[in-house]
C-alpha cells in the first residue's frame, strides 16, 4: 500500500485540524481521532526514518510517545503524541533564557539524546524549533526526520541533512555524523538561548561561553565526547 492510499483510509476516523509543516520530503499534520476526541500528530515521510521504529518500543520523558510507525511502499507514516506547549524558538523570539533556564532545557535534550545515542542514533537537527516545552514544563525533543543510524565503518554521511547554523562541519560531507555532531548543535543552541545570536557573531560570556566554545570546535574530537560529559560541565 502507498501513503496516499493509507491516508485516504484514515479520513473516516481522523479529522485534519491543521497542517503543521509541509516540505518536499515530509508532511506533518495535527489530527483529531473522532471516536476518542483526542489530538495526535501524523508525520508522513517519503523515505523510512528508522529512529521512529525504535522509539515506538520505548518511553522517555524527553521524547514524544510514538503510537505507531508504519512502513509503506513509498514512505513512512508515524503517529505521534500531540504536545500541548511552545517551542524554544517561540521563547527566544520574545526574550532570552537565563543560564538556569537554558541549563534545564539542555539537560532535557541531553537525556533524550543519551537514549538515542546509546541505541546508535544521531538526531542531526537540534535547533530551537525542534524542542518543545509542554504546559507542565517538560522538555521534549521532536522531529527525527534528519536522524540516522551511526555506522562505524562509514567515512561520511550518504545524505546531507541538518539546519544551516546548527549543522556541524561534518554534516556537509567532511566526515560521518556521530555523537559530537549533536553536541555541536547543542553548543549553538545554548548560545542562541542566552544571547539570541550564533556564537560565530557573538559568544556568550563566562562559563557558558567556554562550554559553547568547546561544543563548537571544528574538530569533532575536540568537543565533549558525550552528552553526559556536557551535562556534568553545565
């Protein structure tokens, strides 16, 4: 079965509330289950995203619940928990974080990444738009479209994905993405949360600036070697 056919079968049970995102390779919809009167998110991808198959088998406070992940002939459909809240991007648009507030967010993201990375996955698209803060103040890392399974024998990524400004140098074909790829983006994220600017144009002061600088080293081996080490430094 193809994605369009599967989606047409869903229309009897689900109402489309709105389109959250639409790109060439993916569509994200907010749905309502008519019978249960419950909101959920549907993600449609043109290619398989293996991380979602993994996530539907585990639960993490800092990752959305994946209700189901279905591989079809021409892509993948994912049913995901609807998170009622705002993104870090929404917060930064209206003001800056204190170091204490930014630290709480980073620790939540690092906890999510620790689970992914311990199972061989790299997120590769850490940015303010992909971090939700729920109404009960829980940090949730979302959107694994750019994620990939780490392959020790590979020299570089076969597909270059990520967001300009947050993507590490190795994501542009210089080497394979790994744990330090996400750490690079976490450094940029911390600086943006504290200053509103990329570290290349304005580096945060004091302890935070030193952490950002170590996270964003050009050589991956010069960055923190794990998210646990980054959390300890925070």
